[in-house]
C-alpha cells in the first residue's frame, strides 16, 4: 500500500515549481490531490499529468489572499473527495524586491496579503476538516526567514511571520489532533528561484 493511499491532499500554489512537484509526489504515493492556484492553465495541466498516470486529482482556481476563494477551495476539496487529510500551504510570491526606500506600501500589502494572510486563512478554514481526520498542515517558509538578504525586507518578513505562525498554530491545533509544521527551502530551481538568483542559463 502506498503511503498516502485513501488520503486527500490540498496544495495551494500547486500549478508550478515546488507546488507542482509536491502534487506529483503525493499522487505517486496514492493521494487524491487538489491543485489550487491562480494560474488555471498550468493548474489543469498538473491535474492532467496526474490523471495520465492513473491518479485522482482536481483543480480549483483560488487566490489565497481572498477569504471567499479560500472557503470555496476548501469546500471543493471536501465535496469532491469526501474529506481532507493534508494541506500544503505553498502559495506565495517573492513580491517586489529592492532597497527598502524604493518599496511602497502597496508592495508590502501585496506580499504580506498573499504569503501571510493567505496561509492564515487556509489554516483557519481547513482546521474543522483536518480535525475530523486528525490531519496535517505543512506551511512553506524559507531560509530567508533566518538569513539576512539585502533587498528582501518584505519577502523575508513574510516568511518570518509564517515560521512564527506555524509554531503558534502547532501549539493551538495540538488539542484538535492536527499537526502543523513548516519547511524552509533554500534556493530551488524554479521560476521564482531564477528571478531571485538568475537562471542556470545565465550562470553558464
């Protein structure tokens, strides 16, 4: 039996990069996967890739910064597959990078809104369903939360908030039998990674 046979996994930001790779990995381990993202064409392509190998998956378009989208996304997962066992809170943006004096309040609000408010909203709406299954939440933080990187004040602050949010939620959710953890990736070969550090082609 595969590790996640019979489990339902929701992945936000599941259309590209880490989210896409995670969706495919869970599907290989037998999970029913819900891919949630703003990028509809790419999200549907991930679902088709899973289905082509005999897996079960569905796509829902969602902006995690909007509570109505988050509520609908969670409802879609439960209504489509009957339960919810795992949430990978992966949706996020690097936002505007640069010296702090060049950044605006709008830049701050956009990044914090997606990365922090989005993660908080997903946990809030997923909790009742994860309580029923004694499930798990994994939040995607970053090494930027712990390492100083010039030009990333807003992004790093958002990831630091996610790390602290995870610690606090882990204590709060424990009484409901729901585990909350975070991962903190370093540089990854994704579109976002290329925008941060340059592409492999550039470095060659």
